[in-house]
């Protein structure tokens, strides 16, 4: 509705009706590109390799296409690998009767140079440049001009490089910076640049209001006071400008030419006026034509008033050097952005710089600093006996009285309208001021909302999406127009041009600093995607421009620069913390890659040291979202300090059913869960083969796993014997590869696929038969429902695990049965460094004798203290040699019974049977391990009795003997960890020290 309403308004305003098609304005020469749909739809050229294999084409690489061009996609590898089917061949071209589309393309003169010159020329040139010359003197004024030009020229080369490194869409400068540096720096600068444009609108509006006020004063029509009149006129002006933007800007291209002509006529009028003989009125105002004495008197500075210092003058002048990005903002509408932006922008800087230099030197050579403006001070008509000592005395004018009383109203130092005084026609100067100020104010009022709208559409910051909505055919940001209007109004009410100008300088300098830094950063990161067509830049000059801009920010207005820096840092921190899900291929990403590669290479030459040991874990999760508890547990003690890789072994017979792009989906799942882990998958025929390959190939240099983490195989009694053998052999291979090993067991199991299927009607995890779903007997499930370790948080793809909750003041019980190098106690210590576990008390249980219990406790306490581990509670277990309860021993025998050799088999060739069925258990095997299992069953009873308040139980994992059958080993581990109500971690190091009490 709003769009239709705005269109009706445009139709009622003459000259603002929108044409039905995109026709260039009258009097404007533009190049047109004709798109012939018949040619576009002619038969596609194909490679001779395959009838479906096309030759390289623009549309395959474009995210979108020009008007009238049809977007295409290349065939996938799956299509190319299949034998060509006649039905799949591209159809013959069809006739399309759609009309040809004419696309307007501006040349570099109109589209870049004139547009930039109009935005660079403005209120500062007309109303403040002569005054700055009087304050700073001609020499320092030239220093100010050249320093400003150095910054803008360097920025122009950086902008040219960035804008020619890819197609720039709407959003102009913001789009360039954000897509080059990334959202971390691009988004804050976009916000800042939009704010700076709104302030620039206020600056030029105040300049226009000052001119109108002075005209009213000339006709004795002052309304209230100098400042209040500026506020009233400025408010009325910006309201009218807002209405114009609402009505439409279809006349802008034609108006650009008219504004440019008006400014050129005013400048010509001024320079002609400097050589015309002055009359008495101009003499009274301090203008005497070109005089050597006047020129010499204006060379050196004469600072006056509150603004009387060099950097204040610099800050007031600098907005006159801005506006160099106008061509970049419409680079999508240029015929040749690659050549047009650099040429047009640099020439605009050149011509405007020449105008500033000429205005400064002509003012300094023709106008004295102080003049009364009264024709009665002419010595020819006044009393000749009055003593006269001022500079005007040489030319017949006595300005001594106003100089001594500080009441002079004219001259360079007192009259902001010197150009009007000197000009051959003051009306042309006034018209030039109106053209420069109104065109700039209107341009900035339009550009600020469009930049802000582009930022809002990127959805990087919260609560600003309201301003992203557009109305009408051109998607006008009407809401953002209103916001820019309110910001401009707030600064217009200041009513003082000298106060507003330094603030604008601060924001533009910050924007230019970031633009230059983005060019420097993109170059030094040497990303293959950084291939700007414009080559006339240097990364080191860009860095110099960035540093110079940053330093000048603080020299101009230190408090504004400090506030700006704090706001920018806050915005950068917010984006870095929230990590928006966007990928622009920025130089920030390239820099991270370079740093990671450099640091990884530097680690290669560093020898391992026990003090720097970290448990770098390869976690056999399958699809990570299928076993969230296992992922959460390992992520808890590895986050930010160690490497974690989630490994998914895909069976060859299940490869075809594994969804495409699953890797991206699973990585997104890890990121949403805030788990800092890599993800890798591997195709294999078996778990053992895949795990072995992952252990050998995972990692990079020193960033290589040293600990294998697995889930406990809950269905080991029901699964196929080959699957059981595969699982135990994977454990053996880990030890053979000098890996540490950790097995996590939970009473509800680790696999949540069944739970998700029953609750959501579908599986959010990817089915993978290499990791069998954990099957728990129903009786056991019923017994432990109230102590469930897994709960659904209500989302379809995120299941909450016990490791995501605070553990309170529970305990972590470590049953350190065997010395493995310290990994058994290191992992619990790392857990307690996290907020969720820091209140837990660690208890260490060791084996000992009743007679030496005190000495055993003392020795262990001393060892832990030497390791700087503050584990105060040490428990010595002295009754592990007691016989286990009959029911528990019976359960163990029932578990192993299905795997025992029958009497007939036992009477045959056992070795041959073992070779054919290595999981089978003989009586000899059973007797050999019986004492160990008896103690393990007894230890399990002790654990269940003593670890009732525990949040986690850590137990030393027994190392499997090479001759131990896989089923017997699993029965042994089952007996050790059965029925523990909380998560149980069976862990074993590789017998190498991972902790030390030495300082070197």
C-alpha cells in the first residue's frame, strides 16, 4: 500500500513521473547495451568431451545475471559420468518474443568525475576556505589541503582496487568493505558510514541556512538571532528535502548537469572578479586586488578565537575533501567501472584540489584579514590628520579602529562570504552556494538510508531489521529516510557549522582508515580471490593512509575519536561473538587461514614436551548429532585448549544412502551446539579399517590426535560376532598406534536416533550402520529412567545431554587402578576448569592393603600435590580381593556363556576354531582371566556403593591381551562398568607421561 501511495505522489508532481522503462534523461549521453533474447537462447555450445558438457560461460559463475539474461547452471559430475541419454540432451532453441531491454550505462565523466566533484565541492569551499586561509595563513592552508588530498588520493586508489575485484551491488561503500573485510569490520563501518552521511546532510543544510540567513540580514529581515535563524531555516530545508526524496529522484541525472554548470559559473565569476578593479564598497570590505603586501601578510598564521589552532582548522576543512566515493556508489551503473572509477575519482580530486589552491592563493593575495566594511573609513573622505598604521592605510583605508576594538565585520578573518564580495557577480556565488549545498545535502540524505538499508538486509545486528523494508518499484527505504532525517535534524539544531564539521571529519576519517586497511589486508593475505583489475595501488601506501587517518582522528577531536573507537570495538566484538551465518569470502577469512597455516608450520619444528601435552581427541561419533552426549563430553575438556575431531566412518554399502552436503549440515550442527570440533568422514568396509585410517591420516603436523574416544558398545551381546571383533580390534589398534583410549558409557546409551524417531517421527541424525544403535534391555531401561542422562530440549535437531547442565556440588570419582602416565587424572582436572564442573569435588580411589593404608594415602597425596593437583580426598580400597556377590558373578557367566566353545568344539582343533571364530572362548581362556574378572566384578560393587553422589566415574581401562578373545574382553569391561548410575569413563593412556612435576 505504501509503495502505491508513493507512486501516486510521484505522478502528481511534474517532472517526477516514472517512465515505464529505463530511459536516460534528455541531454545525457549514455552507452546502451542491447540484449537480444534470440541470440541468448540460441543453441548452447558444448565441449566435445560430452554432449552435456558445456564450454565455460559467464552465467555459470554469476550469483545473479544482468537484466534480460537467463541464469544457467552447469551439469553435476553425476550427470556427466552417466552415459548420455537422448532425452537428457538440451532442447533446440525456441523463439522468444520478449522485447529487447536497454540498460543505461554512464561514462566516467558524468558517472564518476562530475558526480564526485559535486559532492567534494560544497559549503566549506564557499563559506570557510577563505576564513581558514586567514586563520592558518596560506602556507599552513596549503599544508592542510595537501594532507587532505594525500588521504583522499590514497583512499581513492584503495577504493579503485576493491571496487574492481568483483561486481559491487547496491550499498556501495558498505558493500565493498563488508565483502572485503568481512562482517566483523564491514558491518561497524557500514553503520558508521551511514551515520556520517546523515551528518554530512546536516552540514550542507546548515551551510545553506547560513547563506539564507545572511541574505535576510542584508535586507534587514532577521527573524530571531543568528543561531536560531540557522536552526529554523535548516529545519524547513531538511523537511523539504525529505519530501523530495519521498517524491522520487528520477530527475537527479539531469540536475547533476545543472548543478555542475551553476558551480562552474560561480567559480568563473569569482576568478574574474579578482582581476576586476574594485569599487569603494569592495575596498571597504577589504578587497584591493592583487597586492604583494597583502599576499605577504597572509602567508603566516594568525589564529583567533576558540577555533584558533591548526588541527581545528584542519578538522573544519576536511569535509571539503570528502565525497570521493560517489562514483563507487553507482559502480553497477557504469559502462567501465575498472577504468572509470580510478580515472574519474582521481581527476575529480585533481580539479577540486586546483580550485581550492587557487581560491586560497587569490584570497590571500587580494583581501586583507580585517576590514570594517564602512565606506567612511576611506582616508580620501575622512580627516587626514588621523594617524593610520594598518595594512589598509597603504591603499587609502583606515581599519585601525575596528582592528583595535575587535569589531571588524569584513575581511578574510571576519566575513564568511568573501567569495561573494570578490566575485564579479555575487548572485552567481549565491546560486553556486545553493547548488553545492542543496545537491550535496540531498545526495547524502539519499545515500545514508540506502547504505543503512543494505546493512539491515544483511541481518547482522538485532532490532534494525525494521528499516530494511523498501517501498515502491525501486524498493525505496522510506523508514530509513525518516531515521536519517531525525539524525540530520538533531545536528542541524546545533546551528554552528564550525561545530558540526569536525564531527563529520572524525567519522569520514574512520571510514577512510578502514577502507585503506581493507585494501592492505586483502593484499598481504595473498588470497587467490584478490585479483583487482586496477593495479595502481600499493598495500603499504594503503597502510600509511589508514594510520594517518587514525592519528588525525584523535588530533582533530580526541573525545569524538575515542567514542567512535569504543563504539566500533563494541560492534566488532558483538559480531565476533555472535558469528552471523554469512560467508562473503572476506580477507578476514584469508588472514585466519594464513595464520593457521603459519602457526601449524611453526609447530612442526618444535619438539613435544610433557608440559605442553594436551589430549587431542579423535572421537568416533558417527554423525555427531546421533551421539550428542559423546560430543558434549569431549568438547567440554577440549574446548579452546585442545584438538577435537569428530570422525564418521561410512560403510561402503551405505555410501549411496548418505545424503549429499551432509558434511556442511553436521558442521552447522556442531557450530549451533557451540562445540569447537572438526568433522571428517571416511568411507570404509569396516569400523576397524576406517578407524585405523583415521588414526593415521587425521590431523596436520603437530595438530594430530593422540587419544581415541569411543562410545561403549551396549549391544555387544546381540550384535553380529564380526561387529564385536571389529570393535575390540579397534581398541587394540589404538594401543598399537600409541594412542590413549577413552570409552564413555551411559546407562541410557549414547545413540539418540531411536528417541528422536519416536518423538519427532523422523531421525535428525544420519543413519550409519558403522555405528550400531545402542540397544538397552527394557528391564534395564525401566530401572534407570529416572536417572536418564539424555533429555530433549524441544528442538528437532538438538538434544540436550547431561554434560550441558551444571553439575553442582557432586563428585568426580577417579578409580586409578593402573598407572598409565597420568591421563586418567588429567582429564577430570580439565573438566573442573569449566564452569559446569568447577564446583565438583574430585575423589581419587586407589588399591592398597589394610596394613599400609595410611602410607598409601600419604604417598598418593604427595604425588598429586607434586603434580599441583588439589585433590584432597584420597580413598584406599582394601577389600577388592573379596569374592564378589554370587548374583553379580552369575551375571558375568551368563554374559560370556553364548560365546563359549561347546563340548564337541572343545574336543576338536581349538586353534582352527579360534582362527575361524576368534571371538569364541575356551575354558583355558576363561581360567586365565578369572582372577582379573573377579576383582573387576568386586570393584564394580565398590563403585556402585561409594559413587552414589558422583556426576562422573573415571575408571582405568584394562588393556586387552593379544590372545584374549573379543567377547571375553567385552564381558570383562561389562563387568567392570555395569549398572553405574552416572556416566562412566573407562580411560587408559599410552603409558607415556602426560604430567610432570619438573619445571623443564
